């Protein structure tokens, strides 16, 4: 599956700019959401090829937003990767068990971030 459009859900402006700049440079169209609620609206309207989801958001948290996206037949199969500062032992497994398709801790390593996006965009669809 090739990605054209990626929804980035991030409330930190510096992180959003970094993700946007990297994805823009790689030729992806970027949709930006600052809250979980905004992410749900944009995902329903645009049906992006990939969602990069922060976990701690000002309204609806990333895990709840994930559940709502999975419960909607129009967005249930979109790959969703957790991008989070939660990087303690067991966090990766916890987020994958919650239903995320991938996990990356912040601050991100740019090369690893690009590789992760490419893996989800060029790998098998869910």
C-alpha cells in the first residue's frame, strides 16, 4: 500500500513542525490535527493512508481516538502508529496490545521515523 496522505496528530508545535517538514520532504501530503477530536473529524473526512497519533492530547486521548477510529467502518483499517513520550519498559507492548499498528517513542530519531513511515506505507495493509 502506498501512502499519499498522512494524518499527524500532535499538540506540540515543535514536534508537529518536525514531522510535517520530514514528511513534506519525502513527498507525503500531511493533514494536521492538534486534538483527538480534530483527528477523528479529519480521518472521517479525508481517510488518510496512515495516522501518526500522539497519546497525550488535550481532549480525547490517543488510545480513545484509536478505539473510535477502529469502531468506524470507514476508518477501521487505517494503520495507526503511536508517537509518544511514554517510553518505559512495557509501553511499546501495551500500545501494540491496545490496537496500534506501530509504536515510536519521542523524541524521534529522524532516520528511524522515516523508515517506520515507509514500512507502514509500503508494507501489507491490515
